[in-house]
C-alpha cells in the first residue's frame, strides 16, 4: 500500500491514488491538474521523509469541483448594554481527486 502525507490548504492530509479530499480553495478550472507538496511517503515497509528524497516525489491531483463549506454563525453579545452583533461565514473549498504518486 502506497500512501503519502501531503501539505494542502494549510493542513496535512493522508492520501493514496484514487482518494478524494476537500481542501481550502485552489485557483483554476475543474479538470486542471494540481501538484501537492509531500511531507512523508510510505511504500510498504519503506518510509521516505528526508527533504532530498521527497524532492523527487510528485503527488498529482485533478480538480473536481469548487464548493462551499457549511455556514457558521458568529454571535457577539454584551450584557446590559444592548450590544449585539451577528456575522456569518462560509469557507471556500475545493474537491480534489488524487491521480498519481510518483
């Protein structure tokens, strides 16, 4: 089983070929190819973690779609003053399908 830990969208994700992941928004159109930076590569019993060896490794993904996360509501309230503030947020996300680890 070959899998890699990649840095994507400010987080680290464990991926193998064929997986779909959701990360922070990546520029480009659906169908575009994206290269992700590997942090660790596991190929059976062999583990690659040195920077020199990881420079040779490429993790490629195909952009499937852009989407938005769930709405979160931010409420601020101060007692006895009448201060109330409401704000909402929806994170911009991208769904990627991992196409290759080489």
